[in-house]
C-alpha cells in the first residue's frame, strides 16, 4: 500500500524544500539554490545530501523555525516529526495489502510506499530484499524518505526463515511498529475466547481416563493412550492459562517424549530378527 496521491504530493513538496535548505547550510552539492535545481540532481547526489542532513537533525528544527518556504503550521509539524527518523539497513520481508514489512534494528515496521508500489521500486527483486533507507513518520504512519539503496544480494533459506519468523512473531505479539510518533504504542492484543472449552475438555479427560492398556493389548496401545492423555493435558492447560507458556512448553515436551515412545513401539512391532 502507498500514500494517497494528495499525501505523496505533500511529501514531495516538503522533503525537497527541507533538503534545499539543508544544502544551503551544509554546501554538500554545488549550485542548488531552489527546488527546481534539486529535482535535476542524481540519486547518488540526493543520497549524499540526505545522509549529511540526518547527521545534523537540528537542521530540521532550523527549517521549521525559519520557515523559508512559508509552509503552514500543519506542514511544519510534519517536518518537525522527522526528528524521529529511523535510519539504517532493513530487510523488506514481505509486501502486504496494508503495508510493507521492514525488519531492522531488531524491530519490525509497517511501511507505506510513496507514489509507486514497492514491487515496482524494487524492480521485481525477490524478497527478502536488503536495502538502506530512512524511515519517517508521516501523519501517524511510517514511510521511507524516497531513497532506497538496494543491494543485489540473494539470501538462502536461513536468512529468509529468520526474517519470516521475526514478522510472524511481531504479528502474533502485536509488536509491528506502525508509527514513529513518540506517543504511539502498539494496541493491546485482544484476547477473546468465544467459547468456554473447559466443560468439553473436562468431559474428554474423564472419558480418556478409562483408556488404560491391558497387559495383553498390542504394545502400541499404551504409548498411544498416553499420547491422548498428554494432548488433553496440553489443551486443558492452554485453555485454563493461555499466558503461562512455560507450562504449555513443558507439556508439549511431554508430548514429544510420548511420540518418541510411540515411534519406538512401532519400530519394535515391525522389527525383523
């Protein structure tokens, strides 16, 4: 997803103006005195100027205070918010309908494109794509600053899996960062159990208590019945205390041991000697 056209137009009104102002102070690129001249420079020059600006973020404060382009208070507030930028290297892990997933700085961000969808900006490069850019707050959302430095790298399953796991964990835990505004906090995850499973599980556990393998039953019965008991214990614990992951983990390990016993019984039942 990208910004609405009116918002992307606003961004490309504010950002070049701020860069021109900064260049007048820093003298990074020669012969740039207005936005029209800025529009003609190369991307490499823009990156060079951009990097210099973010090393001296106080220039944004000067821009807002002096307001050399006569912007409105709302427009200046957007530029002022750019002090909360996040610069670095990121993996673009996937592109969703809502936003693109950027993974970096041990965090996961939901980032909007500007004018073109990120698939086009990346030129069809496979994901995850490794890029260097700057993330900016914009009207309560996150955008990138219009400059993506890409790396022609291809990643194996290990890196791809790590990035996917980071996204899935952030999604499950409600930790995808969707705004860089200082007062923004991820919404509290909604825990809504639509059905009281306890009576059913209690009944199943009562019925399962009758599953006891006799001495002359096939050897596979005992581990299979134990697997049923362990599975019901796990389900009961998860329903009773879904937040106590240590308890769930211990019961899951018990199931794994029971599965091993089941496989062992199957092996010896079919073993030829």
